[in-house]
C-alpha cells in the first residue's frame, strides 16, 4: 500500500516535470503568426513566397535567437468577408500573436478593428489607402508608404508639362477614394485642378468602362490620372486602346500601385499601356537586392517547377520580406513567448453572444506592438523606420512605358523636385526645364508633349460674346446684313483677337455672338455680358472689356492689350490777360528773393575786401555804396569794369560768376518755353472742384465708371450717361450750367480716340485712376487661357499692335500733348540751393580770413601807438575802425601807382626843360619863368647832392634831403617838403628864392 503511494507520487512529479519542460519549450520556441493574403492574385502569391524566404534568411543570419515564428496562412480570396472570416479563425482558434496582411485596404479596414479589440498587431505591406490611420486603429501598422505622399510627385509632373487640368479615373473602393482629396489639394497648390472624376466599381464590366470613356472623350481635357488595382486596370487600358484614346494628344499617368506591377504584368496589358507615365517609390539597387533576386528565382522554381517563365518579383514582395523581418526581430525583443488569450468570463457572455464578443485579448500584444514600432533596420527597400505607425517615403521614380518595357526618365524628391538624376540636394532650377526629365515616348509613338487639351469632338464652335455699342465703334462694331440678317463683327478689339488666335500653335474654331436683345440693341451692361461666361452661355468675351477686380472673382481675363486707367475730359480755355509780368514766371519768388539778397551780399563782400587797397572803392560813403552795388549787379550780364586787386575777391567772384552763368541760362530756357508755348488752361482740374461746385458729370454708359464716380464722392443725381463721342462734344460745349456737363470720365483708350482730332477744344486732366486695361474674358481655369495670354503678350510687344493702331486710329497723334499737366511754377530754390550754399560759404570764409588778418595787424599797431587818451579796449576798437576806413598806402598796390605817377611826371619834366648852358643863373631863371608860365611852382633842375631817385615824383624831389643822404620813398609828400635841419651843407633842392639869397 505504501509502495503504491510512492509510485503514484513519482508519476505525478514525472508528469509535472514533462509538463514544465513542454511549457518551457513552447515559451522559448514557436510564436504563432497569422498570414492573410489573396493567394490566387499576382501580389498574394509572390508576397507569400517572400515571407517564407524572409524567415529563412532571418534565422540563418541570427541562429542564436530563441524565438521562432510559426506561420498560419489563410486565403482571403480577394474578398472582404472571407478575409474577415480568416482573421477571426486565426485570432479565436489559433490565437496568433500578430497577423501579416491583409492585401487590400478594404480588408485592412475590417481587420484593423479586430486587431484593436484583440490587441494583436496587424502589419500590412500593401494596404496604402490614407483612410487607414494608426490614430484611430493603433494596432494597424503600415509597412509601406501611404498613397497620400505620391500626390505631390504627380502634381509636380502635371506642372512640369504645363497642364492646367486633369481627369482622374479611380475605382470605387477605400483604396481609390482615399487618394482623391490629396490629389485635389496637390493640384490646387500648383494652380491646376481636376476637371472631372470618373468612378468605376472594382468589378466594372467592359460595357460600363466604355460608357465612361465615351463621356470623357467629349471633354477638352486630355490628361488622365489612373488610380486603381491591377485587375481593373488591365481591362480598363485594353478598352482605352480599343477606343483610340491611346494616341496623340492624350497623356496618361498611373499611380504607385500600378507602376510597381509593370514588370509583372502580362504582355497584352503592357502593350495597351505604351506611352503611359508612372510614379513609384524609389528603391535603390544594392548587392543585397541582387542576391535576393537569385534566391527568389531558386525558390520560385522549387515551388512551381512546372512553370517555364519565372516572373520578376514586385515591390510588394520586397515590402512583405522587410515586414516579416521586422516582426521576427520585434518578437525576439519582446520576449518571444506564446501566451494564451484572456477569455471573457462566463458572466460577460450570454446565450446570444457572437464570435466577436467571445474574442480573447492577447496579453503580450501591447508589448509586441511597442517593439515593432521601435524597430529600425536596413531592409531590401531601404531603411525601415515607423513614424506614426507607418513607413515614410521620400523619393519617387518616374518611368515611361516604351514598347513592352519600362524606362526610367527621372526622379522626384521633396528637396530637389523633378530631376534627371537622383539627388537629395536642393537644386535651383526651373521647374519646367526640359532637361530635368529624359525623353518621353507619348501615346501614339509621339515625341511631342501633348498640350493637355483639345476641342470637344462634338464639332461645336466656340461661342464668343461681343458687346453691341452705339458709340466708339472703332473698338467693336456689330452690323447685321440687310438680306440674311447675319451679324458681322469688326473693330480694333476684334482684330487684336484675330491676331492673337493666329499666333497660337493650333487653330481655333469660333464664332462671334452679339450680346443683343430681339431688337438688336444692347442686352445689358458689360458686367452682365461678362457674367454670361460664368453662366456658360459664352465660351469667351471679346471686346473693350476692362480688367477690374470684381470681374476676376468669377471669370479669368487675359493680360491687357491697351493702356489702363480712367481719367477726366474737360473743355479748355485760352489764357487771357496781361502778360507784362511774364518775365517773372521762370523763377519762383523764393529764388527771386534769394538771388536779390545775394547781389547785395556780394556787393558788401567785394567792398569789404577791396576798399582799403583799391581806389575804385574809395571816396565818400555814397560813392563807395554805388560802386559796390554797381559792381555786384553788373556781374549779372558780365559787364563789370572795376578792377579787383585781392586774391580773396577774385576767388569769390569766380564762384559767383559760375552761379550766375547757370542761373541765367536756366532762366532764359524757361522763359523761352513760357513765351513760345500756347497757354491752354482747363476749366476744371480735379474731382474735388466738381464736387464742391456741384457740377454735372458725364460717363460712358454700360461701364463700370459709374460705380467708380460714386466711390469718389459724386452724387448719383449729378451723373449723366452718354454713348458716343458726338454726345461728349455737345455736352461739354454747353457746360454744367447750360444743360451739359462740366467733365466726362472715361477710360484712357476712349479718351485718346476722342481727343485725336479735338486737342484744341478739350483735354485730359486730373489724376489717372488705375484699372487693368482691356482684356479678353474666359471661364475660370480655362485651358485656353495660358496660351491666349502668351499670345496676347507677343502681339502687344510686336509690330502687329502698332499696325493695328495705325489702321483704326489714323488721326491719333501719340506725340501731341493731349493731356494737361499744371503750368510750371518756375524754377525753384531746390534746384540751386547747392550753388548758393557754395558761394555763400566761400564768401563768408573769405570775409573771416580777411577780418582776422586785419584785426591782427591793426591791433598790434594801436597797441604800439597807445597814448593815455586812447588807452582801453573800446578806444582801441574805435582807432582800429578809423584806421580801417583809411587807405593802406603801405600796400604794394599804392606803391606801384606812385611809381607809375613819378615816371609820368619825370618824363614830363624832361620834355619841358631847356638845354643846360654854362650860365647857371640863366638856367635857373629860365626854369623859373617856365614854371610861372606853366602855372606850376618853380623848381630846380639840379640833382641832390647824394643822388635823387629818378623814379620819385617831382614834388618829392623839391624837398630837402636829410643830412645822412637817405630818403624815405614811402613818406608822405607833405613830410618830404618840410626842411631838414642843416649840418653845414646846402640843400640843392631848396626853393629858388632861397638859393638866390647871398651866402653868409
């Protein structure tokens, strides 16, 4: 009995030991992973093989890892319900820790909800719809970039080829619909738009596809963006080719999902897509990728030995390979144990509980999810790193389907945009530079880039509306035939449009439709005419339509082909009255006053610098003032004759003459202009005068000018509408007080036409209120607008516009002064203040230099001659002033003059003296008699004992010489006549009376 007990205990422990060992093996061994794919599809079969290859490579590279993934594969059959059923089976019965798949976005939408409920990660490598977000379904992980990021590369491609509109064709699934909002926004950013959206069910019949294709064939747009799965796309493009839409003028762009499968498509599908452009995420070629290609072929041959051709692996296969390696690494990092799900308790379940309510919760799910999101590795497709639950793509490859192959033509990246070579550097290039992409073979084997649109194939001509006008018919004139009543449209604006269309690289089939009522009168205003384009009644409007802001809100307008602006026409009157003071008009009063003050200032400067050393500025005060003013004012005509002796004066006068030269020449030119030009003055010069005087104002009817005048403050009751130039003349001639108007506001082209032969009676005055000029009107986002606008610029910049203007406005003289500018107020001080400043500064400098020198000299002299009576500061100042008034005979100018006068007197003495005889008495007598007869005092012809200066004046030579024989040449004449004390010698120059006296 006891032995039996021990045997039982031994068996219990042995069983417990085997159980623990088995549990430990399960914990360190296999981790169950589910796979849900459409095994019958091209992507599903290839991806399943890549998942198996990935596990083999991973554990071969990491033999020390303790965990192993065990795959449980289910076939979704491409059906959402079947995929959901397979997922439920894997979660509830197999209790997988994660699911790889599903294949489509619609399947992933349902599986992601199951994953959230069971807390098991779902990793999809092919569900690209942007509607799937980890924000709402955190357990959904996308191991492939979202479709949203390819919208910008496609938009850049459309911008590169200058296409303004596109038509998108997409399938009616989450995969198709989720991409459209991002494409719409991307096109809007570049100024393009989606003209039409064609929605096709994923199981659309060929008949439905053809019906939709017929619909888009009647539209102008020829640029198509195709976003659909491969099964639908293969049938779609075959129908496209059958209907002849894979030909010239068409452009087709396919998205990443289709482009990635080009290398795996059958030859018939590829043949139907020749000329198509595609964008796909760029995967860099590496040696590792080449080795994988070898293993792929070997594995495929092993799995499908009966197939002759081995297909090329696609990008989805590579994504599945990388996703599997990420999951295997995350399982190892998270602990690598398979743990049973937490089931709901019996109290939480009812008899009616469904399978969804009985789903368990994975206890390791949150830890495994965190490990997956934190995993970063280098995969076949590049660096694998998850941001917000999905892989971020950056660079795209642009390819062209040529024959039955795919050719790379360029790349797109956020940094460099479209480029020929792959580059992550920012390159400053033009976005539409043709060298940025390689050559493209377009549909129809064409090498010419499609313009992106054509005229509808229904053969309907463009209906172009034209205004019906009563006046100014040189711009637009509509006349109806007398027999058939068909309208004929002519005019300057019409001819400009003809020239613009002629400059297009293609032809336009159009007809003009007058905007008239049943009585052939105008049917409304210009705003109403423009609005007809918005309503779709007209395809365009041609005429004298002004480009203004409110019209651009609902239509597009071309660049202007005429001048822009609104101004005012008023009558003119010839200037009457006396013109006696016309000579004052060339200069403003400020300049007259400044110049006059400078004349007086220059008179003072010259007098101050010259009067002590120049006899011309000596004499009584009135004489000095007259001399100074005469000298200053005579410089105006350069007629000054008084000599100047100071270098400071010369310097100042040179600058002053330079100023007068410029001033007088400017005065002469302005005066000649005033006298020769006929003075025509407007009756009104500005709008405020009209408002203040409450004058009547006119404008051209049916235009926007009425609204402009009301905004300027003119009352509506003061406005009168006119339609023709003749009505303008009549109303302006009467005037506001006699039933007419004081002014008429109109656009500059009309004003130029009106004034072309009426410049003597009317003129344009006032400010110009800017507008856009005349332009052509087209619907918003019109495909014609870009080409028409370019052609308008070519016409306006060339000789065509000149010839059209000469044809329609032959009398218009563009060089004549038909506009008014206020009369000149004369030359102002602003033009000459620099010259006056220069002369004034130089003059003040000269005065200061002269004054300092004079003060220094005279102060020292007064100090040396100071007496008790003149001692003190103010007496010295008075003495200096008196001394300054007197002439400075010590200066070289006076010495030179005295020498010259002495030479003259000496020559006169020699000429009048008799021949010297032996009798000195008779000689003296004759000299005396001659002096008496001459009226001059008697003098002696003998020389002084010590030799007199021959250049000294005769009067000075009569004075006795000092005893030491030296004579001061500079002494005053009065002093030199005074007798010098004798020291025993006789003075030869003594008066004759004294020399006849007896000697003691």
